[in-house]
């Protein structure tokens, strides 16, 4: 059974290669959910990437407006039309059942004339509103489904789904079509999250039902669900220095390549300073380090780097610092943002500072799901990852203990002599544990020093 690729990032993988050729796909969704963008990408990618011409029948937008909107997503329909690869039918003047019959006849003629293999009808709601349920069923089942299948055309039918409604159109559309996708908007606080629900899909086995997606500068991107299995492993043969010789010793030679590590402790215990030491030491050795901060600006971190005797400009080839406000983005937009930065920079070490800010922004329940998914994803990539999290561990859980290969625990004690900071190696997978604590201090030039205590 031949598959037709959509070219929408992530979707073809979920569908096992794409839609079945000749199928009739119903795309229903809330206003603003991205139905038109989804369908436009299907037509555009077909013409540009897969050599399949397309026809877009639109009852709702003029050609000028549609072309202008899609150009904002990097889709130049005007050029494709000049090359004879697509045809746009403006049907905004359709107002009666007779008009519907005429425009559908013209659609079929255009498909044959262009030898198109992809079609979008936007939106089917206009047709079903002008026809009785019986005539609408006959049109979809007899005219569209049978004729388009005989022509080898894969078609998307768009329908509106009002907020609060579950039934699509008259209800008959879901039974007649081969696949039914519903696009939902979910308002979470002051952020908008989008989800795709696969209600029905004939001939394709998929284990996914509800999948998050985002709309970015180049259109829709499906957030691929995490794999069912756990993949990836660290290497005991390759290690990265922490920049603190005593800490390397306590960790059995350094941080294993491909491992997940966390530095946990209360605010002020030295987590960020330790994370910066790791970043600087490896960047100075010519290893690419990506440092994401949820609590400090890039400028402020640069000042901290200068304070300990290093020039951030000289390190910038190997040390990339990004400051991201976790309250400013929906969680899946942030996920794609992180993926894009990693794919662009291709670091050896990935350091995330102030994970507790991320947890506050997401809420504990979403944080647990997100961090579990992300940890397995980073492990499967073989990326050496170090996180810091402000938490008084042992008194309060951090939710990530079982995911980590290494846990570096910082504790603070107050007595008459002042504040004492101690570092413990709480967990090291694949290595003999180090049971002794170390007194942590910071020199006048800002360097971290450890004194192992008996």
C-alpha cells in the first residue's frame, strides 16, 4: 500500500511513512489551530519535495490573502503556480447548492487537467452548510471519495470544530472518510498549547492517539512522542573534566561521556559556580559546551566568567550561553527551541542551570513528565548532560534522582565560624562510590576548591 509523505516534520514518522495514497483525510479543528497551514504544507511539500502536483480549493480565503499568509511560513505558492505545479481555486462566491455542484465539477476538471495527485478542500463546512445531510453524504461518498480514488488523488477535507464541540459537522463525515484528525487548542494559564488527535486512520497502524505540535516560522512541527524503550548508555572510557581536580578524583576520573548528572543543593551553595567551572574547563580544551540558564542573563554570566579570570569572547567559539525565561514559552515550544539549539551548535556537553525555575514554570506534574522524556531523549543522543537544581535534597525530593547517573550533592551548615559548604558524591553509576565529604570553598579569584575531609 503506497504511502504519500506529508513533509510535515514529525508526522510521517508517526504515520509510518505518510498517508495512504488515494485516501480521504478529514482535518477538523478549532479556529487558529492550524488546519489551513497543515493542509498548505501537504500541498506545497508535495509539489516541491515529492514531485506531486496539487489543487487547493478554498471557500474562505482569496488567492492573494492565502499566498501572502503562506509566504510568511516560507511557502511560495505564487512561484509554484507559475511553474504549473499547483492550482488555486478561489470559491468565495459560492452561496448555493447549485454553486457547490459547479465548483466540484470544476475541481475534478482541474485535477485531470493538471494531473494533480494532491487536493485540499478548505473548508468542507461551507459545502455541508449549503447541502442537506443526505446530499452532503452523497457528494462526499460518491463524487469526492470514488472519483478522487480512481484518479489516484490523496485529498484533505478541512472542517471547523467549534470550541466545546466533539461531533464534526453532521457526524457523517467521520464515517465516510479514511482518516480523521482533530486539531485542538488548549489554554494553559497565559499560554496556548496545541494537540493533534488521531480519531481514525484506516490501513495504518499507529500507537499514538494524542500528539502535541507547535506552529513555528516554517509551519507545523509535530512533537514526536518518546520511544517506548530506553536507549543510550554512558562510556567509561571517555571522561570530561569538572575543572576541579579533587572533584574529578571523587568522580573516579571525571564525568563519563554520555552520562546524565545533576548538581543539587540549596540556594547559595555554589551550584552555578561549579557548573560554570565545568563549562569553562572543557571549552578551554576545545570541547563544545552549550550552557542554558533559566535564572541569569548572558551578560551577567559573562561578568561571572570574567570575575574568575577568563574572557567569554575568547571562549565563545566553544562555549555558547543562552538565557531563557521558562515562564515565557509553552513547554513544547521550549522543547523544540532546545532541540534546534542543540542541532545547530552540536555540543559535546550540555549544561542546564536552575532547573527548579523550569519546574515552577511547568508545575510539578508536567515537570515530571517533561524531564523524564527529555532525559531519555538526551541519553539516546549520547549527549553528556549536566543539570543544576536548587533543592535541599533528602528533605525534599527532586523527582530526577533515578534518572541520573551522577548526583553531586551540596549542603550548607551554619555555626559560629560562619557558613560551611560541603560537597558529597551521592551517586555514581558504573563506578565505585566516594564516601568522604569535601569542604567547598571559593578562592579570591572565584575558583572552586575542594578539601576532602576524613
